[in-house]
């Protein structure tokens, strides 16, 4: 990648002026016509949702043709481990996030599953949102497959697995999930305190096993945490240590 293109791109990301950001992104693309990250960032600035998605999909098709010519599509499963395929995964993650934002959950689910098929190591952390989507859609078998595929006890996995078990009415497993979260993040004062913080979350400062991490993953799918009896269980176990 040309150094001038990257400099323009990084400057654009720091720019508050929309007009100036667009100018810098276009300049980056002039320096490097194959700069997919700059193209997808420029597409993301489109205010019309349907047009924005259309541009994302056009970029996806163009990039897939390039990767085919370079025989990189044969490396499906190992994407993101290969430098040249990272922009493609980042583009697909934009599309995934767009569907989630719109709450087009079936489309988001398909996109998330596609991302994991290309990038089995899941460097984007798509598995977390995908597990939340499985919870919302009550796709229990798919959720179980995902948990087997990524056996970890991170905060987001435990949090969404707790909801999954709540929806299955398996209270014993749900409580076990919540207790494991409490072991990792014991400093919460109350569940009400957590809920109040959701509107001010910023993922730029996330730390693993932090209260901010809990806020972030709660705020991504707040509709999962509306049942009063679930909130009471969370308060009893996570806050009061029952």
C-alpha cells in the first residue's frame, strides 16, 4: 500500500468535518485505487441506508473478484491471517454490523456465519454478536455449535450464554454463567447502575474482564436483558453474591 494513501486514510479517520473526511478518503483512493478500507469507509458515510448497503455489496463483489484472481479465495478459513485478505474481512464485518444496527437479524446471522467461515480464528470477535443473535432468535442448536467451536469463558460468551440458558429455562446453568462473570468482574454496585451506563459506552477503552466490557456487551443487545426475573437473578448472583 502506498504510504501517501495510508496517511490520508488515517487523517480522515481523525477528522471531525464530514466534507474534509470525504475529501481525504477520495485522495487516499486516488493514491491507491485498490484501497478497500478507504473505499468502505467512504461508503459508510452515505446517509441512505439502502444505498450504503448497495455500495458495501458492490465493494464485496469487486474484492472477491480480485481475491479469486490472486488465488486467495482458496485460503478460505484462514482469512485475516493473510495480510491481503484483512480488508475483505473488515468490509464483511461492516456489513454484519449494519444488519445488526437495523435489527435485520436473519440477514445478520447469515453474514456472521459467513465471516466465521472465512476467518475461523475470528479476529473481529463476530462470534459474540452472533451468539447474541442466536439467543434472540432462539436458535439453540446453532448456539450450542458455536459454543463448542469457541470454548472460552470470556465475559461476552458467559453473558450471552447466561441469556441462552435463561431462554431455555435452565436456571442452574444460567446461575453458573453469572457466577463465573462475578468472579471476573466483581466490582459492580447494582444492575440498575449497569443499565444506566449503557447509553455512554465507548468501545475504544474496553479492557478484558472489566465493568466497561460488561457495559459494552449489554448495550449491544439490551433487549436480551429486559425480563425482570432475569435482572433479579443477575442482581442476586452478580451483585449480592447469593
